C-alpha cells in the first residue's frame, strides 16, 4: 500500500460522516449539526470498502468510535481515509481537560474508554469489524459526537481544543498506517545475527548455547551449582553468600562489585535481554512478510504519549537495526529524533535562550559552551532531570543552574507538575 500517511490538513473538512459497526457490516450517515442529514446506509462485505473509497473522494471527516477498531480493516482492503474524529481518543482528552468551561456529559462512561486493538500477530481485515453489540452503534456515535462538539464550542479555548482533537485523531490514523505498512525487516539477517551472538536456536524451553555457557561460568564462579541467573532472588542469594553486598541485580549495582563473576553475569544479562526482547519468539510474532509490524497506541499512557506493542517499536535496539534493510529500488529516510524533548519544551515555553541553544547540532554541548554546566554529561543529566521531575541526586544538584539560565522552560515544567498534582 503506497497511500501517504495522514496529517492534520490546513482546511476544515466539508462534511462529517458517522460510521459504526452494525449487523455484520457498518452503518454510515452524513451528519448535519446534531444528527444525520439523510438516510442511513447499511453495508456489508466488499461493499464497505468500495463505498468508503467512493465517499473519500469528497474529502470528508469520518466520525467513528475507535480508529483501532475500524481503520486496520479498511487499510487491508486498500482504503486509507484522510481525516477522522476518533471519539474515544477525544473523549479521553475532553474528560480530563481543564479548558472545558462545561464538563463533558458522560465523562466516566465506560463505553468511551479506549479498547485493545487487533490481537498481537493478527492479520486485520474487514471481517474484523467490531460486532454490533460490542461497539457503539451509529446512534451512540452521533450522540457522543454531538456532546463533544457542544462541550468544545462552549469553551473559551475552543480553537486550541479543536487543534488538539484533530491532532490526536490524525495520530490514530497514522498509527494504523504505520502498522499496516510496517518497516522493512530482513528475517534471515536477523536470524543470522541471533545465531552468531547467541548460538543456534534452542529447543522450546532451552537456552541458546552462548547463554548456557555463561550461566555455567557464573554458577562456577559463585559456587552456586543450582543457580538460575534469570531469577533475581536466586542471584541475590548467591551474591550475598559470596559476601557481595547489593540490593538489586541492576547493572549499575553489579558494576561496582569486584568479583570475577561480574563480567560474565553482565554479559549474560545483556544477551538474555536480546533473546527476550528481540529473539526468535519476537521475530515470529511481529515480523511478517518481510515487514516489522508493531502496534502503535496513541495516548497509550496517562501523560498522552504514544505507547507500542512489539518489542522496541518506539526505539528499535541498536543491535538489531542491521536487519532493517530497504527493499530493492527503495531507500530508507532516517530522521534523528535525539534531544527532541528539550527542543519541544523550548518552543512550548517560548524560552528564547533555550531555543537559541537548541539550534546547535548538539543541545547538550551548547549548554556547556554557554557556561550553564561544565560537562556534556552534566548537561544531559540536568536537562533530562528537569524534564522528568528529578529533584534529588546529581540532577537535583544541577537544577539551580537550569533555573537561572532557562526560567521560562523550567517554569513551564513546574507549572505542569503543579497542574498534575491538582488533578
């Protein structure tokens, strides 16, 4: 499918069309204000995709309960819609928004809570349209849309809310398209990488040869023949028996220990992470037809950020990126999103000093060059600590320097924290 990714368009859509599951198919109606402008159409089977493709030429905005329930099946039929209003995503935004002057009616209605997308590894199709009894029907979609529109129109911040709702809904379309299109992924190359690093693929329930050898080495060095290195309690007991005082088995704690078992143990943990996160089981579940197809979930966490299912869907681990290879005649376009959050913060807060520093290729080095901190490492710790609320340790000690240099940006973070505390 070569359809372009959807985006928030510069113009207001000419028509809204409500779409909902109904009796082994769908029901749709053109909307006019608070209700349908004409008769309700009921469609089944291949007629669904044909009719939606026909209506899509009018550049409508589709109003539906949940993009994850409807769009994947359309994409599988070769139909990509350009605009939509995802009522579940919008309901989540509006039910929590402090910009509404009048509370959204039915804000706690369970029917408008997000639902899980197609199960992992499933191939979506129009046969996967939600059953009529399991999803809001057309009348409910129309009523919820009217409630949301009324709440937005009554707000003094209606323009900002409209933009946010359009962006969230467009993001849901993009997420479905990203999953449908996938990322080119060479399964044979990835299998060869796993075999080279871990050894041949083991039988179910067994460890690869390299992991088994490391486990045996750790057991011998800790004098613990029955040790399961995958069990944190077992590992802590074995370490304590050797007089090694640690509270956890995290890497940074183990690295402080002076013992010959530390090096093979850290190597074991690194390879075990590769096996569990991106091993052969992951390959079978998430790579199909030469494409890596994770599931992207807009507003998947309480902060509104995207989440994903698929093992590294938002950040593919460095050790497996060599398997991402463009198909013959194609080219990968790569964008570096490093240091994105501080730059977004500078724009949101209109902090001109931080914006100037952000123009540099390396924002953290720019902080050093401007005398805010003394090393790049300190700049990274301070900036990420400021963004994510660190108030103690090294980040807390460096925070006063950021407060002095970038008062608007740090003030915006503090304002957001206070708003979160108020609920």
